[in-house]
C-alpha cells in the first residue's frame, strides 16, 4: 500500500464546482469520485453510480483503477459528470 500523497482538483464542470484535496496515490477513482460528489454537492444522498469520472477529457471506464494507475499526478483534475441524455451509462445486462 502506497503512502505517497498527491493534491488533485476534483471538479464538476457542468455545475462550476471544484474541491482541492490531497489523496493517496492508491486511492481508487471510485473513492475519489464519491468523495468529490459528497464534498461539492454537500449531501450524501447522491448515488455515485449516477456519475462518471474523466481524466484528460476521457472517461475512466474502470473506476477500480487507482489514481496512480489512471495516470493522475499532483495538480491534475478529475472531472465528475452526471450521466444524462448526452452521455448514457454503459449497458450492463
């Protein structure tokens, strides 16, 4: 388990929200996304599955990847966006 920390910007560009946080590089994308949703929206009622994460303008389809595995470095941005009519969830059937 890594104890290296990086500072990243969690953003919700569609809502003009941002939260700067220091996380361990072995934090999963899913964990960072859930933290960002809670911190930026100031509530715990939102389902993280209703949102997707992007890095460098590309969706991270495997949110079990760590921040390090996804390629995030200190001062990078992880965008969190809601699934909507323009971007549907992957079919899981």
